[in-house]
C-alpha cells in the first residue's frame, strides 16, 4: 500500500471522512493537494504563524480562523471540501495533543485558531 502524501493518519481520515459529505477517496486526494501546496509555502507559514511540533515529524501551524475557507478557495475546493480538509487537520491535531499529554492546551488553541498540519519536505 502506498504511503499517503499528507500528514494525516489513516484512521483520522476515516473518522473525519465519515462526518464529511466528501468521499474518502476524494478527501485523501484533497489532503494530498493541500499538503503539496502547504509544503511549498512552509517558509511563509513559519514567518506568519506559531508552530507546534507534532508526532511523527509533522508540524502544526496555528492559523487565523477562516484559514481553510480562504485556502480552499485558492485551491479550487468547494466549501464542503475545504471544511472536510480543515476538520481532518483539526482531528489529527487533537490526536497528537492526547499522545503528547497536551490535550487541554490543544483544545484551548482550537477555540481561536484553525490548525494546519504539514509534513516538511526532507
């Protein structure tokens, strides 16, 4: 099986996909497309947003609210697709928060920020 080209774990994609009105295949494609864009823009994200290191080499950026709607428009996603991608990034952030015993801190962050997960290029 091919490794995903995005930082979201398979189980997180499945769970988030079940809540979204986007097929799992389409969601995986959207996540890969977003990752490609984000990896190209990582220097800009480093300058603009607070960074939190996650598990397994991924990093999170604490973007402004509405970030996924704007980025989705830029990438040509429908509103529903952009929401599904944002929800999936948020779910991965929550999972890493539990793993790192930082759940309360991460939940507080979610009240005021959109989460952007990126796996930096090597």
